[in-house]
């Protein structure tokens, strides 16, 4: 089926412009003409309206709708969210202040208690060390005293009836000196 063609007459200056448009778009003049008709038919634009008032009105109408939508959202959502957020932040600040006050006070008390306990434990450790040293010294003293005593008794028993009083006295003097020496060395302060 062959399409029936119609003719449109226009000036040579319009033809030059029309030719430039077709070349620029890379289409035939017939196709460009057909597309121009479709464009004006669909958009309902007036080709004499160079400022495109219809487009401006449509854009303004769309902007007014968007502005109205934004104002509604601002009133219904954004302002209440902002108000609730401010209240929540204020409540969180109060909670943090109370928490910090109580926890910091508790931490200070704990640190002072730990410090006091550490001092007491140090003192107790020192006392226990002193007691331990005294017990060790006392045990060593007893042991050494027993050694001196046993040595004295053995030597005394070895002596017979014929042993002179002088030797017996020397043995007793030697035992006394050992005991004095033992006492002097055990009385020295221990660190």
C-alpha cells in the first residue's frame, strides 16, 4: 500500500533553515517534518510561543506541588522528628551525666579502697615476714643451743674422775662463750 503524499509550500529562506536542521539532525527533511508535527501534536505547544509559557506553567505547577509536598512532610514528619531528637539528646545527656557522676564517684571510692587495702597488705606482709624471720631465728637459736649443750654434755662425760677442775672449768667457760656468741648473733636486727 502506497502512502499518499501532500505538498507544503514555503519560502526559500525557510527551506534553507529547514535544510540546516535536517542536516544537523542527520535525517531527511520529510522525516524531520513528520517528527515536528508529532512533537507539536503530542506536547500541545504553540509554535509561535517562543517563551514556552505552557512549559513554564507546567514547571511552576510541578514546583508548587513539590513545595506543598515538602511543607506537608516538614510539618508532619521533620519537625516532630527534630523535636523528638532534641528531647532524646537532652535525656541522653542527663543519663550520661548521672552515669558519669555515679560511676566516677564509685571508681574513686574503689581506687581509694584498693589503695588502702594495698597498704594494709603491704603492712601485713612486712609483719608476717618479721614473724617468719623471728621464728626461723628462734628455731636456729634452739638448734644451735642444743648443739652446744650436747657437745658440752659429751665432753663432760668423756672426762673421767681424774680430770682436773681446771679442765672442767675451761669446758664450761667455752660452752658459755659459745652461748653468748650465739645470743649476740641472733639478737642482731633482721631486715
